[in-house]
């Protein structure tokens, strides 16, 4: 299944709090997200705290099992817990972006356009 949907989380955490954020993320938040039914993988990138002021310094990619689990996963109690986790860091996080990417069948799209 090469074209599994992914959830991409980008954030800019205040550099003074980035080390504490990363420790919390690994210890608390990541286990909550990985407990969401349908999430089957994770990759995270580490950026320097001194990076550009406009760019994220947190980037996580979560892999869904397949398209059929996305809605159920997002509506789960585990997903709600993961969303609530961020409240702890709200004052130190800027430009939080959460996006889902999935393969698109162009034939189905063209049928709707024509």
C-alpha cells in the first residue's frame, strides 16, 4: 500500500521552550497519537531552534493504515485526547498546521468535472 493517507503536523514552537516541548512530545503526545486506531506509523524531523522565524521547527508525519480508517481515526477518543494535549503548549506554539494527504484518483475527479 504505497499510497496510504498521511497526517502532517507542522508547528513553530518558541525556541526557548523547544527542548521541553520535544521531551513532552516524545513522552506524552506521541504515545497518544500512536494509540489512535488506524495510525500505523510515524516519522519526525528535527529542526534547529535557531531556524528561520517563519519556518516550522516541528514536523511530524503519521501514516494511516488506509483511506477507510481516516474518518474513524479522527473521530476517536484517542484523537480527541491528542488534540487536547496541545492546550498545554498553546502559548508557546505558533503557526500550527495539521493536514491530511491522500491519493486522488483523477478519473473520479474528471467524472465530476465533465
